[in-house]
C-alpha cells in the first residue's frame, strides 16, 4: 500500500448484504441481504479534494457532479464474500469482519458473481485472467460498460467514494473524518484498534448512515490513480490508464491522517493485504454522459 503512514506492521478481517432490487429479509450474517443494506445517495455537486488545502495529492479542490447511486452501508464482510466466492482469503477470520487480503481483480470478479447471483447483468468484462481458475487473481483485462450495466454491482469510483464519505449533499459539516472530527467515534485505526480489524458497523455512521468509511480496512475503488484536474466531467472515473488503483479510507493499522475523507492511497491491483478490502455500489439510473 502506498502513501500510508504506518508506525508498525501488524498482521491483519465480514458480513454484508445487498441487492438494489431484492426485498427479502435474510440474515446478512449468513451471507444474504436486502435493500436496507444499501444507502441511496442523491445526485449533486460537491467539492472534491482537501478543502483545508494542505494535502497536495488531493489538490486542486474541484467541483464534481455525480448522479444518484446506491452504496453498501458496510464494507463487504467475510460472510458475504464466502457465500459468493466459495472461500475466505482473510487473515483475521470472522463472519462480521470485513473481507481483506483480496486483490483489486478479486474484488471486481466478486462484483460480477454477486450480480449473476442476484439476476443482474455483470458490470465488468474480464479477460486474460491469471490464473485461469482460482484465486488470488493477479492480472486480467477489465473493462466497465457504464451505460448498459443492468444495475449490477461494482466498485465505487473515487469520486463516489469521497462524496459518500463526506455525506453527499446532505452533509451537516465538513468533517475531517467520515461523520465526525473525533476519529475515535467513527473509525478503527492504529490508535484504538489493538492491531486488528473489527466487526463492521461497530463505530458511529456518517450522516448518510454509512459505516467504516474511515478506518477498519482500506477500500479498493475503480479508478487508476492520477492527478486531480479542474473541470472534471460528470461522474468522473479517474485516469484513463495507469499502473496502480486507488484505495481509500485508512485502516486498523494506519494513523489518523490516513482516515481523512480527502486522503488518497493506491496500490498495484495484484497486491493484497490484511488491511485492504472494499464496499460495493450500484446505479439507480444510467449515469449522465
């Protein structure tokens, strides 16, 4: 993991839910879910980047417009991941712990498999997979058809992640962390985690009702990592190419700085760590061009 302040290296973790259209009431600890496990994020503009102005990788601050989307309340848990993928790669074991030790490629394949299980068309096309079968996936060609995805599941874009972490257009304040200026109330990080991940949803949510957007485990995003630009198009998806993918939110083994809503990290999509997981998103409507 890059751009991270880590005082020490520990060994590192789920539950989740989810369907944009499913309305059953199965217990999510068994790897099932319902609509209540997603939060609707209404469209709007927001100021993306470090509005305090001191963190260069999150500058320039720029206005971004996003369409409606839905994002999971929790980080994908081990219970859900195992129910979809048939195995649990995590170092820290526990059904309500966030899944970790997944590559970016593993995360996008999970999204496709979950889409198929819920009767949605997969969002991603994956080819040239290495290995041809089994996990972890260390390389593949992945494309995303943004305008014909039949409401399938996917990773959030970096802009969607930050918008949701900051509370969307209903934010009651420009907090340092997701939902508060007091990191201990909303995040598991180096100062309070005891060197391990924790069950999802055990800290306070942000204004949208999203948990662990700061801390617990880093979250893979769709985007290649690149510099911010002014005059971004609606629903930006990051750099057109690159060598590393964005990760956001900080983790149980990172300092408070890394849990800030504007803090950016990245890593090779083939890498996996005991403090790196993900959450998922789906569109309500086709995104704007």
